[in-house]
C-alpha cells in the first residue's frame, strides 16, 4: 500500500465515522466509497465503523472484482454503478438516517419546501422504488432517481448522496437529513409552501457559482 492509497483509505474510514458522529448511521448500517485510480475504495461488509481500519477498506474494480480475502459492502453495486456512470462524482455515501428513512418508508419524494433543495440539483428529491438490497435492480432504480440529482431516497431503505469528494458527499447527506427533519416538523405544524420550479432553478444556478467544487463541502445556510 503506497502513501496515496493509505491516505485514500484513511479518508474512507473518516467519512464513515463522520456519518456515525452526525447520527446518520449506527452499528454496521450504511457504506462509503470513493473513486480511486481505475476503480474505487469501499467500506467492508458487516464491520462496525468503530473497529474499521484503513486496511479493512476494500479495493473494488469497475468489473466488480476485489481481493479474495476481503468482502465489500453488500451495496457495492450502486456505488460502482454511480461512480462508473457519473464522472462528476468522486464519492458516494449511503445511510439510514431517521428522517430520510421515514420518508423513504412512506415512499414520498421531498418537494422544494426550502431553497437548500437546490444543492441537490433540482426542485425535488426523488424516492426510488423498492428493490432488495444489494441487487442490480436496486442499482438501476437508484441511478434513475439520481438523474440530474446528487441525492435520492430508496423506498423502505434509506438514502444515497453522491459528491465530487467525500467531504461533499457527507455534507450532502447531512443537508438531506436536515431538510427531511424540517419537512417532517413542518407537516405537523401545517401545510408547507412549495417553492416554484423557477425559484429553485435560479437558486441552482446561484449555487453553481458559489464555489461548489471538490475542494469544499458546500455553501452554508444563510
């Protein structure tokens, strides 16, 4: 393992631990990957984040191959397929946070009730139809839900965030859970007002000029 690979593996472990620290995952749930050389690095299957070491991170080829003595996350397919089909994405995180998952259990998309939805690429966050975890079908459904977006919900499952960097992907995941939390509370207060496609479209354009790139996480909420 050379220095660059060591640093990349440490970054994957750090991102997985950050998801736990932010309350987005617990135990062995969720997974993290990042583009690396001709393939990707992904968290292993069934290993609690607290016990994960850089040596445990699994190198995965775009053909799905990996070292015989290592087992990648069961969700490796959609990680691989997202990174293979989206050159704008350098990392993917999958998590089961409470509010995202609650809407996913109800199979509801998230409408434009807050301008921060523009950070996800458009006027809504789609919920992909249900398919069993780890399957090619789930990967295809997730890719469709992510078209022109960088986050989606997975019916009866959780969420996915894909970013130019690991920091950006984690930031997107936290922002999505925050928005879902706000929307859930607003639904208890009354009927949330949905912003128009025009209003969100202009915000999407403003975000594109806000310095959103691989070097930073994203704009702060104002």
